[in-house]
């Protein structure tokens, strides 16, 4: 999608620190990390948020990418977050799974 920063990352039109690339999914380091390890996992195809993601197989690929990335980076304990909608803190409207690791996490999240 034009003007979507994560589509541009997926298409290699703008640089990112890629940690994973599959056929339909990429993982890259967050530009403004909120933990020592902060990775974003996205589908290459544009879906604005989880509300629009209707492809169950792709949902599985996204979670499998999380598993492969954390395994490769030898991360045993981590938090995954999907912010959906403005009130939940979503700022980039191309669905992404945050992987946060390397520090203690609080619950409930703010
Ligand atoms: P969210 O608030 O869930 O929409 O998260 C968006 C995330 O994207 C934030 O953590 C940003 O730091 C991150 N972000 C925005 N632009 C980039 C970029 N060009 N490369 C990597 N991460 C980015």
C-alpha cells in the first residue's frame, strides 16, 4: 500500500534491520526499542490491523515467525503485543506483532 512505512520495509524501499524473512512475513528491529530486544513481525501484504486480517494461514505464519525468531536469538522469555486501534496504542496501521524481551515486564500493561 502506498504511503505505508511497513509496506516500504517489506518491499525493501526503506532500510530496516531485518532479523527474519519468510515468503510472506518479515521481522525487523523496532527503530525506537522499548526493551533490550524489540522486534516487529509483519505480513508482507498490507492489512491495517488485526481487525482486517482474515487470513488464518497467515496468522499462523506470523506466530511461527515469532517462534523462529525467538529460537534463533535464543530468547526464552518474551512478551508479544498486538496493538489494535488508536485507543490501544496502535500508531502504524499495518498489522505487526511486537516481540519484547531482555527486561522484566509488568502486568497489567499500561
Ligand atoms: P504500534 O504503536 O503498535 O503501532 O507500534 C509501531 C512501532 O513501529 C513503534 O514501536 C515504532 O517505534 C515502530 N516503528 C515506526 N517506524 C519504524 C521504522 N521505520 N522502523 C522500525 N520500527 C518502526
